[in-house]
């Protein structure tokens, strides 16, 4: 009879973060990495860009091989949306006038 050592522990969840791969993809990728770094030190995360909601088939195959536990969509804050898509996000007050500032 032999004895052996078994190490057990939690592994980070494998997560695929889907983000906007359009014109400002670099900003969204950095934001997604920043947020991923707050959980498990960023271990186990994969970034997957999309264009108009469509992910490249090669990346889909890579994700299938990665076998993530979770797939999450990275969403924009109102401030980021206003900065990168200025003029397309208009907020109205109770009387129907657009707010400024």
C-alpha cells in the first residue's frame, strides 16, 4: 500500500467576455480586462469581440475549445456611451425637452 499527496483547491471559473469589437474596440477590451482583473486576478477569462452582435466563426470555435463556464456580455456605462457615440444618446426631462450638460 502506498500513500500519495493530493492537492485540491478551487480553480477560477472560465469566463468568455463578449465585447464590442467595432471602432473603439481597444477601449472596450481594456475595460473588460480591468473588470476581469478584479475577479480571480483575471485568471480564466477570455475576451471575445463581436461586430454588430456577430462573433467571427473562428473565435466561436476557439471558445468551444476553451469550454467556458460562463459567457457574459460587457455592457457600456452611460458616460462611455455618450463619450464614444456623442449626439446619439439624448435624455429628455419630464416636459419633453432634451437635457444638456
